[in-house]
C-alpha cells in the first residue's frame, strides 16, 4: 500500500502539471468499429506500462458485465505478475520499517509480511470486484470521463470511489468499494499480529483503503492525458537532422 500511495502521488503531480496547461479537448465521435477496437484494447491498459488497469473503461455506455466477467476481473487484477512484484516491494519496505513487529525479521518475517499483503490484495479484489458487484448488481469498473475542465474531472475521479453504477447504468452509492474495504479489513484480523487487530484498526484500514481508491481514480482519469503529453514531449525532444560539416 505504501508503494501505491507513492505511485499515485506521482500521478497527481503529473496531473497538476497537466492542469496548468491547456484543458483537454473533447474527443471526436468514434465509429462503432473504433469503439469496439478501443474496448478490445482496454484489458491490456497499464499505467507506466506496469500497473494493470483492467477495471478502467473509456466507454460511456458499455454493456453490463456478467458474473463471469466480474470474476475474470477479480482473477486478472489479483494474479497479474506486476502485482506479485509490487507486493514483494511493499513487504520489503514493511520489514525495513519493522511494521507488524510481531512478525519478526529474517526470511520468515518477510514471508509473513508478504502473505499478509497478498491476503489483503486477494480479499479486497474478491469482494470489491466480484462478490459484492454480483450480489448487488453493480458495475465494478471505473468509467473514465476523459473530457471537460480539469476541476470537473478531478472531482469526478475522487467521487467515483463512492458513486457507482448499477449494471443497467443508473448511478447509485458505490456499495462494493465500501463494503469490500470493510470486509477485507475485517478478514485481515485473522492473520495480522494481535497488536494490529481490533475494531478501531479495522475502520482505520478501511478508511486508508478508500483513500487509496480515490487516488487510484485520479490516476485512472488523468494518466492517459499525462502519457500523451509525455509522448509528445519525447517526440519534440528528438533532434532534427544536423547540418553536415564542410
């Protein structure tokens, strides 16, 4: 979770730089074939080419996800190779800071921290992307706005952790994220050290999870804009043909 906080802080800095420039222009209308092609490419989207964004869509009115697709979203988001590497780094930072001191140090302590972080990942994705969305008939995806003033998009991104959509498209309270974070925080009491358990700590972990979710929404909303700007900057920085020496 520490690395995710640092990561999304970096995204937010890039986003603020984007806001200081020109506002994003509305995207031109796309044909049905173009929309389908964009949808087909969405499962492979990644921030910085690393962090998976399987639950982000650019479509305004996509077809509802069936239970199998929601399970697939949970499965892919949990078992993506990048997630194993990120969890490993998080466990290393946790050990260096001696977080969860009762786990101890050494290889066994690292393994316990890795297992706890992986358990958090599995339960959070299972309840947030599959179980509650299926039971409550809500769509777990982030629907990217992609156009309009910066402030409007920023507020939209933050509130998506709490404003969700039903499978039919109607807006409603985002129960899967809130209940998913609370359930995952409660389950963690089964494997966290005794000194890191309890009702108060569960609520604290739930709040932190929702905060990171809001930051993730900001990253999902503005990363494509930042990536395009970085790409243009890279193209403009390529030197042209140098005059030949006489």
